[in-house]
C-alpha cells in the first residue's frame, strides 16, 4: 500500500502516553486484537469536535500537534487530527497502512469533495478500515467487504461502487449520510487543501457551529449547538440545552474536565443567524 508516514515516528514515550490516554493495557502487537482495542479505546476516550475551528484557532495535519492537543492536553479533534494521530501511532507500533483522502457526500456533490475526510486502511490478514474521525462512524475497525457492519448501537453498510471506489453508509438518519474512498486516493495535497478550506472559508459548515460527538457506555452522544442527542439500544433521544450553566456542564461531562472556553462556545451556539435564502 502506498502510505505516506510522517517523517519522524512517535517516540516510545509518546506511544505509551497515547495508549494510557485511550485506556489500552497489555502489550501491543501489530495484530487485529490490538487494532480493535486501540480503535475502540480512541473513540471512547477522545471526543470528535470542531471547537478550535469554531473558535478561530488554526489547525494543521501535523500528528505531533494532534498528539499535544488530544493526548497531552486531553482535548478532542476532527478527522485530520483523530485519524492523523491514530495512523501515526499505528505506524509506530509496526502496522502497515495507508492514509486516504476520503470524500464525504460525494454521492451528492461529486469529486470536488475528495480530501474532505481522512481515513485509514490497515493491512493485516485482510484489509480493514480504521476511522476514528467521522464523528458518528465506526467504533471498531471493519473488514473491507461489501455488506452490513453492525457495531451496537450502530448499523453501517459498505457498498462497492466500481472503479476502485467504496461507499460507507452511516447509521440511518445520522449525518453525514456517507463518504466514499478508494485505495488510489492517497493524495495529501487534497487533504491539505480541504483542511485549510474548512478553517478559512465563510462557507465552511465547521465555522459558526459547535459540535461534539462521543461514544461512551454503549451510546453515541451528539452535542450540536444547544441540542444534545443520544443514540443507544433503545433508540434516539433529544434534550434541549437552555442555559449557559447546563451547556458548560454538558461539555464538562463529555470531556471529563471543565473547559475554559465554555462561555465563548455558548455565545457561538446561541448566536442569532439569518435564515437561509431559499428564494429562486
């Protein structure tokens, strides 16, 4: 597989700190058991969020920077950080993998979306998708094979599209609904372009919004602006957040620590925005 690993691998100290952050115990090996435990531990310990983009803080695709943020400072991140860090650590542990330029909503918006998502393919006894950065996606790695992927409480599906392309279908009703990927799409320039665009463009859906998603205790919790939605074995449940104090408390619960930026994020989440112009 044509992988493009970082120039400098993680140190043993960094690997140990990452494994401690995600609650991994034992001796890691380059095998499916370790990959599964690391993947699940990552999504359960580290929230997916867009908070730095919402706050106007610059982000890069440097995995060492992601390590500082997600491990040392115990924060969350988006796909370029989540899967960038995961891939860096897996390579440091001896896994063979490829970093792919995925395409969220390609089925709707076409090839211009290529690079708006980073995911990994890992080679073991067979090829596995590893993706801790979709926000509402995989809990554990999944074999690259057409058909349903059940990871309670989630029900996903993989579809072979032809021409080397695959489509990951999200749990019914969750957004984004899908992303596409292909083994040949290892173009880091596309990933860099979209990473910058999401931060700089006024059209970016990551700007002016507060989103935090985390798996915990067999359920998916999705904080979007002032709405908390939970998906578990009993279905989906919504709770409105009405006060700054409750909002701050929810963030503290999701991160396991109080966030100094909670007040600024509340202001973003409750800002009055014009309705979309639907005239035409």
